[in-house]
């Protein structure tokens, strides 16, 4: 079938990776579907071309992917300095980039912590249209004015139930904002 995904597992060097270790995993023209009945989540990434490299348990891991999400083409690259440490409950340096017509995002910082529930570092985000970006996420609040060109540069600290943006510089259309934004999720709120 021409439309069926081409799943390829490539073993780059079996001798260095140990028994059962796969240092490189590639998906070609795949579809990834994430569903969660309790929340109604049903998302798809189509045309997914992705490669994950993790040569050994002691080495960094990296991911490169291209896909379509809600009819928008996107490209992602990610690097994690010590994935085995994160899996064991520790912390690691990380870098993520996402590029698509509606958003350019770059993050550099640390991931992990005691339960792997924290992310801290510097975030830069740009969008030619905040309104269009929010519509893609199905979160479409009423916005004053044009709500088009957005730039955000800030320190981000994300914990299990809290998000803090500090040293934030936000440009929306012709307006500039500086400061701190904090959000906290409470059960039942």
C-alpha cells in the first residue's frame, strides 16, 4: 500500500550499543495519533518524518522531525544532554526549536528534576498572528485589537502545576510589555 507508513528501525552500531540497544530510530511518512478519552483529546501528526538518535545510555539524545499538524507544516529539533539522568529523576540541559508558518519557538534550559516535572530556561517565541496561532490550538479567546504580530522573550519556569514567565519582554502589534506572568493550576479551579 503506497499510503501505508514506512517504519524503519536502523541499528547504527550494534557492538557499541549493547544488547537490544537501538541507537537510531526513524519514522518515514508516519501518522502519530494521541487520544485521551477523559479530556476529549484527539490530535494527529501526519506525514511524520522523524529520527531519534541516542547512541548509548551515557550519550546525549537528539530528535529531528517534520510533520503536518492541523494542515500546517512544522519542523522540530530537540537535544537532551543526559536523557538517562532525566529518566532516573535527575536534570539535564536541553534545547528545542519549533518552526512553522504560525510560530517560531526556541527554548534552551534544563528539563527534569525529582519527578521529571520541571522545565526552566530561556524561551523566545514569535508569531506573525497571535489570533491565528490561538485558533490552531482551539483556544480562541476574544482579543482586543488586531492581535497579530507577537514576540515573546522570557525566562520560563514550569513545574507540575505552575508556570512563571519572568524577565519577560512581550511585543504585540505596536505595544510592548515588560514584567512577570505567573499561572497556577488548582484542582477544581
